[in-house]
C-alpha cells in the first residue's frame, strides 16, 4: 500500500495542476498524510527549475498551514480525531513517549528536526504541540523557519545542479539536515547557558 501511495504521489508531478497538488500534499502531510511533500516537490523543481523558489514558497506556506491544522487537532480534538490518526499510522506509542518530555525546549528541538529532516514525522510533532498547548506564535515561527529552510535549500540545490544532485538529495540530504538541526539546537542551548537559564530539557 505504501509503495502504491508513493507512486501515486510521484505521478502528481506530471499533471497539469501539479502546483495545486503540491499545496494539498504539503498541507495534509503536516496533519495526517503519510508521504512527505518532498516526493512531489523534487521532480516538479527539476522539470521547471525557474519555478523552484516559487514552489518552495508554496510548499512552505501550505506545510505551515497544515501544521496549524495539526496543532488544532491536538489542541481541540485529540481524543476524537488526533489519537485515531496516530494509532492508524502506528505512531501513538511514540507520541506518548514524546508527550512525557514535551516542554518548550523539547518541543523546539522536535519542531526543528521534523521540519528539517522529518524526524520525527511532522504530523506527530504538530499534533503534539497542540496537545501540550505550546504557544501558537512560537509554533508557527518555528515551522516557518524549519520548513522554509528545508524547501528553499532543496530549491537552491535543484536549481543550481539539476538532475546531477537528485541522487545526493535522496540519499544524503536527511543526514546533512540532521547535522544542521543539531548545530542550531546546540547554539540555542549554548545561548541559554550563557544567559544563565536554568533547566534545559523537560526530561
């Protein structure tokens, strides 16, 4: 089923309304869909590199809007809607583990790593942020920065290097994104230590 879903998502890149589909996939990925928008974004940007930054903006915008929808699910309808979604994807146990540690600092880490490298899945983190009532402004800014960085970095690479970079993106970009996320997190906590803030993590 997952392979068929992946292939169907890839096929959307060749359709006349591919940009509309990119917006839809970026939106639903952030709250309940299984396949990341990158699967659609990469072939679209390769086919029309002059539109790569426009596509990055579109994907970022609708990914953040979808994140807000996931946040609302966690905030207002966790038991009725969000919990069944997590259970369907087999993510409920992982969610409960994360929830036990979900203070502002921990949630910031998760928003950064999920936005840059899909670890953990974005839908889990957006629902988590709503369920533990993280501030909406904090949530939205984190999503814009992390997801915007990911899509615009992809756009830059695809526009500059074209098909030659596709294999690298598919095999290595997640590792680089994780390293970048780790650097940002270390910088954040380093600044907190210098500022004399107390507890760094909730658990």
